[in-house]
């Protein structure tokens, strides 16, 4: 994890090769761990080290066209996975509304796909324990005009790691094999790393394959200073996922 962190904070020539060398050491000790480590490393290099990695913004016309152009990838059962954001006084904040608007636009472009909304009861002053996912579904049905039968929800996740864990349980249950992550721009790479790692774990444990075929984002700067360095949180949660660090209760 230290090498992944260093590759972002103090980038230098050969970071990719250093990461690959570490993966080979892991593989030499345990082939199963090596497969997962390789998947994590390849995706980390793609989203954090490749200057050509592109975030697709829902309101940019060229990005909407790019999303539509990915249609051949959607031949199999597909879902747009919409990640939640903390509620305020039991209501969605503007950032979560923005993510839902992006999801609604994507759902309109691809009317045969599912949407998975993930997010639990969050925020202070929420006595009715309203959930991000429940409110997201209401918004998508009432304002996004999405058929409620297309929307699957996870009302328990309180972290991005839990988003990934619970989403994959839904994917497996519904036999959905490809996804596009819908979240905020600053959160997308962080989420991509965790979801890709979970995909590798599910393939190893269950033989269940899931492809992450794209991203679609609501463009916004993070309010929290820690979110500006989301890769650090991604690494912490990745460590928890892989059993390298105990999960917080």
C-alpha cells in the first residue's frame, strides 16, 4: 500500500514497474493473492498513474456521446451503480441530487439497464432513519421518470467499502455482470479502486465475473478536506477489504 500511496504523492519514473515488481513478489508467495494484487495494481495504474484516464461528466455533451458510444459493452445484463452521499436533516444534499440527475440521464440513454442505489441512514438529525438509497429511488422515480422496477437498493452501506460489498451481493443475486459507477468526480477513482478489487475477489471466490465498463460523474469539488486526497481513504478501505487492516466498527 505504501508504494501505491507514494506513486500519487511523490510520483517518479518507474512507479508502474515498482508496483509490478511488488505484485510478482506477492504472486511468488501465494498465487491466489497474486491474482487479486495484480487486479488492484492494474486498476490503480489505470486510474491514478495514467494521465489519459478520463472522467465522464454527465452534463458535458461530448461525454454524454461517449457514454452512448459504449452501447456494444451493454449487451449483457448491466447496472448503473449510484453511490450515496451523507444526508442532512434526513434530506438529500445538492451533491446527492446531482449524482441522481446523472444517473437519470444515463438511465434514459440505456432504458434496458438496472440502477443500483447504495447508501444507508446517515447524517445527524435523521430521527426517521431515512436512507440515502431510499431517497435516491424516490427521486429517480418521481423526478427522473425511471421505472421503479429497474431500481435495486442497498439501504445499509455507510462507507464506500460497504457500498462495494453490498453492491456485489446484489449483482450476484441478480446475475448482473457489468456496471458503470455513478458518483462525484472526486469520488470516482476512489470508488473504482474498491469496486475493481471486489470484482477480483468475487471472481476468485465464486467464479462470478463483473466488468466495470465506464464511469459517469457529477462534477463538484469536495467539501471535506480529507476527500481531496480520496486515494488515502481508498487505500485504507482497500486494506480493510483485503484483510490487511481491521475494519472500523
